[in-house]
C-alpha cells in the first residue's frame, strides 16, 4: 500500500509499525495518518493508503468526529479557569429552555444504526428526572442521565442539506443549534443524574451552546479563540473549505443524504445543526490533534489555557464502572479492553472518534499518539477496536518502558 513515513525510531520498529498499518489498509480503512510524540519530540509521522485519488501526504484533513469533544472540553475548562463558568452550576442557569419542562420521564433510547427505539430497563420504568439538578460537571463526565443519542436531525430538517463539496457548495450552512437545544429540552432521560455513566452526544451539544452563550460568540469562534489560537492549531476547524485538495471523504450515506459524505461532517445531528456542534464537526490533521494531546501532557508548563488545578482534575477519575473510567471530558484507560492497549500506563487519557480517529496520551511515558482514519468509508460495520489495541501495543511496548499488564 502507498505510504509516506518519516521516523527517528529504529528502522526495525518503523518498519514493523508501517507494516502493521499497511496490513489494515484498505480492509479496516482506505487511508490512515499517524503522529507519535515522545518526550515532546515527534518521533514518527506516517500516512498510508489512498482514497478517491487522495494520496498519502502530511497534510490530509480528516473528520475527527468525537475528538471534537476534547476541543469543546478544553474551551469549557478554559472558561472555568477564567471564572466565567462554574463546573457545579446548573445547566438550566445558561439554557433556560432545557429546564422549561423540568420533570421528564426516563424513556426509550434509540439505536443510531437502525433508529429503532430501545426498551427502558425495569429499574428505571416510571422514573421522573428533574432537569434542574443537572450540572456542567455531569455533562463533562457523562453522568447527567441524558440520552446517549437521538435522531435530532430528523426533527430539525425536512431534508438533508445540500452538499458542500464541489460547485454550488453552501458556504454558510444554516445553524439550527437553538432548535437542537430546545428539542433536547423536551427529550426524556436515560437515567437519573449521578446514577450511571451514559456516554452522551446530547450533553456535549449543550456544552457547546453554553460556551457560545458565555462568550457571546458562535461556538466555532469560541473554540478558535480559546483552543486553536493559543495552541497554534492552524489546520483545524469546522466546515472546511471545499477547495482543500486533501480532504478525506467518509461514508456513503444512503439513509439521509443520498450521497458520499465529503467535505461535510459525517455525524447527521451535527450536519443538521449547520456543521458546528460541541460533540462533532471539527476537521483536522494528525499533527494538530497530537499537539492538543501534547498541550495536555505538558500542563501546566505548556500553552494549555486551563488552570493547573483543573488540568489535573480533568485527567483524574471522576466517574467509573466495571468497564470504563471518565475524567472531565476525557476517556481514561479502561480497566479491561482499553483502546490504548496493554502497555500504556493506568494514568493514560484520551478519546476516540466514530469515523476512525483517536488520541491517547500516556503521562508516565511522555507519549502522545494521534491516529486518524476514515474507517466509515465502507460503512458502519467497522473493526477499529482490535486495530487500535494492536497499534498502541506496538508503540507502547517500544516507548513506554513498561511490561505488559
């Protein structure tokens, strides 16, 4: 498979990593970019595979999906560090529409693939949840009890927006964020706040709107001002220019858009909201994503615009169960089957994205790994977990100086 790799690692290790990624191309994904930083220095940058004529190069741009949540997290914690937001304040203080109907029931969730409604567990049937109790901290830790996902896009738009790539592309998609917030304000819950971890896109939609209202600017400008500019991330943004020659396509969406998704966000809810949301929508390259990880690794000495106390708190366990641990916005290394593999330390933190992206940081090894791909290009039957574990095991076993757990 075509590849472009620069590395300061031993040749044998570089070849082993390159062979591993190439083995998964094109079966796991058509294309993949990887940046590895160790002790503050880039030790590997690689690009593998071609897609729709886009060859390996250092500046390919990817839909980073839920890695957007880490940029939203950084923005929100920056505002908290400035005293403009309080983690323990009520969501309703910023979003009155969210609590207009304060008492709401636990109701069936929704399968994001089939759109089928899911049954309410027996221990939650008949439960009423008071939306006035939910805090910003609970949104960040996914303990608010909000539903994990709902097909908001079907409620916001009668039809899919026009394509953004090519002639006639919409330069200024209509924002329907307020409509989305109003819709979430009428939506039932999945559990009572504080009872369980329910990974929720809806919570980060709310966080993005809270940041926007706090700063008095659109969310895209908030993230640009609080994250992209301070960290000099010049290749990251929402609704990228369709003129970019290296903008990777994602899924062939026959359910809603009726086209290959290319130059617009893969996530339907973010797309219906105008391409800008707190949970998804950013496009970036592997270098910028790695630099975000490095800023969190180097806190508080580095350029991260978050106070030392909050930076430490964000990557410590705030909520946990048998299969996962959560910080403030961050996924922490899971007790078992962690996507960062077996060799990353228990203090590791990061996140994954549905399109086939991930960022993992190991503070003990001073290691940052940003891996971006378009695994949804062939559909949603993806096999990224095994790939991610194997990739991070190869890197971690070389650079973490740890034996396998």
